[in-house]
C-alpha cells in the first residue's frame, strides 16, 4: 500500500472546512477505488486560528481515524504551517493545498497520474487567469514574478501555486532546507526535480474571507526577493556610482553658473549634496539591515513552529478521561 498525505494549513477556516472535508474525502474515495493500493491521511495544521477551526479538527478526528492535526501555540504564518505539515506527513506522496477550495481537490487524480510512474516528481497548478482579483493586485503579482526571475538564479513560474502533489524524495529535499525565513515558492523551484505544471482558471473562495491583505502579500514578496537573491545588495554600488556622477555634474553646473552669472550657488550645492548622500546612505543601510535581520533570525535557531496540541494528544486525553470515568463508576467502596 502507498500512503498519500494531504497537508492543509488553516487559519480561521471554520466556514469552509466542512465543505473541504466533504469534497476531499469524496475525491480520495474515488482515487482509492481506482487505485486500490492507495491510502490517505489528512493532516490539518491550525495556525493559531481564533475561530472554531481547532474544534472542527477535533470533531473530524473523532469520526475519521485518517484525520490528523497539529495546532500551533500561536500564529506562526502559512510558511511555518506548510513546513510543519511536510515534516510530519507520513506518506509516500504528499499533497499541499489550501482549505478554501481555491485549490480544487478534483485535480488530485490527474496529479497522481503524472507522478505515479516516476515521470515527474511533482505536479502543480499554474493560474492562467486572475479572475476575482483586483487589477492592482494582479499587476503587482506579475511585476513580482518578472523582477524575481531577473534578479534571482532560481526561476519561479508566473502563476505557480503551493498546491502540489509531490514524491517523498522531493519532500525530503525540501525538508533539508530548514531555514527560519522561508519562501516556499522559491524552495520548490530551488530543489529542482521534474515538475508538471497544469494550467487552470482561478477559483474564488467557497466561503469565508482571505487572511492575505495587499500589505501582507507585499511583505511576503520582499521575503522571497531577500531569500533567493542578493541583487539588492548591488544597489549600494549603483547608488555609489550614481552619487559620484551626480556630484561631478553639480560641480560642473556650479562652475558654469559661477563663471557666467552673479548668482551664488553655494546653498544649492550644500542642500543637494546632503539630500543625495543622506538618501543613498539611508537606502543602502536599510538594505543591509534587512539582510542582517535575516541572518540574525537564522543564527538564533528558533523553532519554525511550536505545537500546542496534536490529534495524538487529543485522543490520548480523551481516552484517559473515558478510562477515569469508567474506573470511577466501577469503584465500589468496602462497607465499614
């Protein structure tokens, strides 16, 4: 038998989880019928949700032994959720997907067909449209991929998603990259392997609201650039050269004006030099500071996530509680 682990990072997904569970179990049941050698487990990651997400995990674990979950002690972010899922997945194959049904479970049978014979190590989806997104958000997303592919040696396919069906070999390679500051899209590409990209039209959420704001996506894009490119460090050299050329031009302009007019340009030179040099210094210091912050977090060796509860802990507590109640009922005190 071959085990397929379905990893599902979740943050405040109480509205869509019942629909997702119904859909994923229906699709995997069909796959198990077509491929009798397949078994499935569903590994949910609760990333510090503030709604009933954890309670729903417990309910699912009670009625389905295939359901496993890890509940973080607080919100660590989706990247930590994916890492925790990959690290704790037991399957020969591992699927990473969202619970909001924007990653349609109906793709799983086709994904499995691509990887089962060893032709591909990973099957993933690539959005060919951004239906439902604002024009500004779509424009910035495309700009990010263009910039990333120009300044980084790691190519990231435009529209590629975290929805992936991977072999154990590829998952193990990803887990070897245990850096604290994670950018999975870059990591998936960096490890290599043969990847099949499946185009599909964007699907909107079935319920609930996304936790990704424009600002959050912008910061996430900066994480990606910092994680897989040192090009921003070269900007200090560019600014240095530009500053020198600007100084030469200003001096030349000042000499010409001083020779042919009676206008005093001293104040102009002082203000221009202060603004130009100060801005360059601040920009370069900020870039170096961002990279230093990344190195600082890596050196601290903090855990990528902390589990507050798992399905094993929950089931153990429940069983111990049931045993205690049973012993209490059967306890007969001796007559005095």
